[in-house]
C-alpha cells in the first residue's frame, strides 16, 4: 500500500510531502485514496501490527493505536488543514466521501 500510494503521487506529478501543500498540483483521490485519506500512515500501522504479531509482542500490538493517535494529532490534523486551504471545495468533497483511516 505504501509503495502504491507513492507511485500514485508520482504518476500525478504531485508532492508526496503534505507539509508542503502549496507544492501540490493534484488532489489524488483514486486508488488507495478512494478508501482512506491516509493510506501511507495506514500502511505503516499495518506493518507495525504485522511485525508485533509476528514476534509475539503484546506491547507492540498496544503501540499500534497509540501510534495512530500520535500521527493523527501530530501530523494528519495539520496536513489536512493545509490541504483544505490549498484545494478548498475539492478537499471538502473528498473529506466527506472518504474516511481518515478506513
């Protein structure tokens, strides 16, 4: 999912760094973005969970929702506000149609 998302951004010739929304040329809404506004963070969370389960780490499993909460508060909230400012109504429609995680 992570690599596919990066590929989608590259194919649309837009920045992968949402902290620089002013450099975004396109709001990508297809592929993974059709069912998650944050497929890269979702993929990272999935990898973290898979690894924790693979090594049998209960603490690692508990860390997954903590990671998701931290990412949401420290990154996603800011990123989405920047995208809202940059894409306006297009972002508003996308936000209404697609959930943050799944």
